[in-house]
């Protein structure tokens, strides 16, 4: 109870959040009705029952299906506004949101519609809660680099609202090297760079993300721990890892929360952070992620404070803005 109050009171930044993964079943039903889209579920309970995954691909199949109810600017606004209200309730002061434009443009939804809806909600949260944000466009790595390049072309008119690019979706078989050229292009445009690596993929994929993509953060990074030299390098470079405990449990990256490597990461000097990834699908927002992993690993207040501080230092806020949070 003491730990719960401490976690609730900690100012946090969330650095690993797929906005489409915050689509709650209730909103999925409401949007399906509003847009006259058929969904293969009869009830909210049936949707939740379908959220049993044995690996990343199991989840991705249902995640891409779920986002099919999102059509209008209002839909993207309502999705984002619901997430931001929930994050604010968890004392999240800053959020860096991933979105998957290729999950929408391939269904005929315009890039501009997605951006307009998300950014309208971000602007409202800034005014209403003082909650600041950055927006990170993710490329779907199961698609080609040419598709990613075309998506970056579509983003060019909106670079005033897009702070960085990321790499997500099916990891194994789609190494960072596949996207070296489009990441170099984004880097030349001044965008921040992140990539999912070492969630299901080997430590070599984390090394590729560092050496070939020149990323500013590693999303997940769990399997880095299999390579002690890589761990030493990540620690010495102060590389932020955006770790997602409930995601790791739901996707069977860890078998039990008691086996979660977060404490090992901290003890190794890694700049780990705690994040919710796809909270609707994985069973909890950022506060619940802190709580679940802290209970399972018996994390101290000093460790929890370090995790929250890491979330601000690892953010893409300016040094002046970081200082206001630390
Ligand atoms: C994702 Cl947990 C995870 N891993 C890779 N890609 C994703 N897209 C949404 N959630
Ligand atoms: Zn993710």
C-alpha cells in the first residue's frame, strides 16, 4: 500500500506507447458502430477473452485487426484523448507516442487524418493537464524498406509535428539492417531515432540498431542481457531502454513477472525505464506496470525513483524541459 502510494505519486514520463494499442474494447465497439465496421466479437468480454497470446505475432494479428475500426479524424482524436486522460491519472507528465501510419494508409485512411486527430488530442492535453508530448512515427518492419521510404515521404509535410521515427512489428527475420537507408534519411532530416530490438530478436539486432541505425533509444532490449559486452556498452553509452513489464509477461518474453530482468538491468547500470507498450491488450497502464514489476521484484523506493528519473532523462525533451522535471 505504501509502495502503491509512492508509485502513484511519482511524476513519470512514458516513452514506449503505441497509441493503437491503447484502444480499449469499449471504444472498439463504439467506433465499430459509429463507422458501421463489422468486428468478429459479440461483446467486450469476448474481446478481452481473445487477448491471450503466446508470442509477439499472436498479438500483432489481433492488434492490426483491432485498429480497423479507426477511420475518421474524430476516431484518432478520441483514441488519443482516452489514453492521455488515463496517463494523466497515473501522474504521467510527458509522453512520447508511437503511431503506425502504415496500419491505416494501407486501409485507405489518409496520413493527414491520422495526424490531425492525434495532434488535436495532444494539444488539448497540453492545455488541460499540462501534459507534454512527442510523436514518433513507426515503420512496420514486416513491410519493405521501400514502403517505409514512401511513408517517410508522406510524413514530410507534417515534420513540424513529428519528432522521431521508430521500428516495430514482427522482429525476427526483419533485422534493423533492412532499414539502414531510410533511418539515415530520417537522421539527415533531424528526426530522433528509436527501434524495437531484443524483444524476440537476438542481441545482434540490438547491435545493428546501434551501429547501423544510430538509434537514440532501444525499445525493449531484453535480450541484450545475453551478451555481456553489449550490456557494458549500453551502460557506458547511457543508452535508454524502454522496458515494458506487462507486455513481456503477456507475450511470453518472460515466463513469470518474478523472472523479469528489470532489476538485473538496473544493477548492470542500464538506463531502464518502465512503460505500458499496448496497455489495452496487455492489462495495464504505466502505473500498473510499475506496480506489477515492483511487487514481483521487491523494488525499493530508490529503484522506483531511478526508473522514473530515467524516463525523463531518456526522453526527447530539451535539457531545459528535462531540468523542470528532475
Ligand atoms: C508492438 Cl509489443 C510490440 N512489439 C513490436 N511491435 C509492436 N507494435 C505494437 N506493439
Ligand atoms: Zn512496442
